C-alpha cells in the first residue's frame, strides 16, 4: 500500500526480494552449506516438532474436558481418579513416542523388561529406536545426531 489512505493497491516487493519470490537470495558458502545439509525431512519434522506441540495441546484439551465434566456436579473423587488415569495414560503415550534414555541408564537396565512406567526401551520416534529396528547399535550416532554445534 502506498501512503494514501484510500489506496488499496499492494506495494511492490523490495528489490533484494524481488527475484526470489520474497525470500532472501543465498550466495556463496552459505548456499553450498544449505544445499549439503537441508535440515530435517518433512517426516522428521512432523514426528519431532509438530506432533509434540499438537499432542501436548491435545493433552490440555482432554484434561480440561475432564475437569469441566466433574465440575458441573462437583465430584472431587471422580475428578481426582479421572485426572490421575488421564495423566498416567498421557505420560505413557509420551514415553512411547519420544523416550530416549541416556546410555548409562539404558545399559544399567539391560536386558529390557517392560514396566508400569516404561513400556518400550526407546520411544518409537527417536533416532535410537530407528537404529535398533535397522539392526544397528542404538547409541552409534551418525552425523545427524551430532548436537555439539547447539551445546555452548
């Protein structure tokens, strides 16, 4: 929009973004680095970041629904038991998908036996689980699991 209040025409894009469709143009070593390591795939992003946020939001909705259901005729016993059961099931579901123990904790509990708080050795959507299903050592990390650049 231009400076006139009655003008509704869109303003032209700034010159540095015009050639790339509103995205900055990468050049030189930054472009080469982006092409060599494009980041996570859509599937990795979906189960890594996206699903965690939406599952947490779903937990919040379910817990709120339980609280409101038992608040109408107030029943503290039903509220406490329902919330305890829901929180336990939410905890198990979270661990089923994303539980990744550190190496020492896992080696201390081998051979693995399911328990009330740990149904699987590794979460379904963790790198350790993917390596274990492929028949590899779950702790032999590759280049994608190197987090040293993020640790200060």
